[in-house]
């Protein structure tokens, strides 16, 4: 489906599953473009790009200090995130979701995800 505004999503879905990733807010080393001159997104922006292609149901996300959180409405999407990035920790109850997991997407996996989305690094 779609990326839904946070407040709209939480009003509609009472028991979403959340995933937290610890990534930097900017690209490292001042890199801004890939080999084909495409502008590279931030680590958070790249994950949102992946989500918009791979997730089927409604989802929402927010930047956090030191990373981001994404919440999904369907088990299918929860399984997609878990399979693609692996679960590092959780579930824990957070202010955003009663079930929140830490996933394995981090700065070091940016390149692999970028290549899978068609960027030339």
C-alpha cells in the first residue's frame, strides 16, 4: 500500500509492529552520487525507498536520534522486514509500538541495499 503519515497510521492501527535501526543521518565520506550520477539517499531515505517497493500494506516511519523506526500494519510486511534485515533484539515495548524489534540494517549494510535498489556503487 503506502507510506502513511504517522498520526494517521497510529489512529488507524492499534497494534502495529515496529522496527528500529541505528544508522547515521548522513552518508559517510561526503559521497553524494553513485557511478551513474544518481543522487544517493541517506541511510534512512534508502530504507524508505526499499519499504516503498517491498512492503504491501500500510506503513509509517520517523527519524529518531541515531536512527529511525518503521511501523507496519500487516504480518506479511513484518515478515518481509525480518527476512530482509534480520532481528537483532526484541521485542520490547516502546512509546511507538508495543512490539518493537531492532533490525540488522546499519551503516555497514547500506551498500548492499543500495545495489539491490539499482544504485551503482
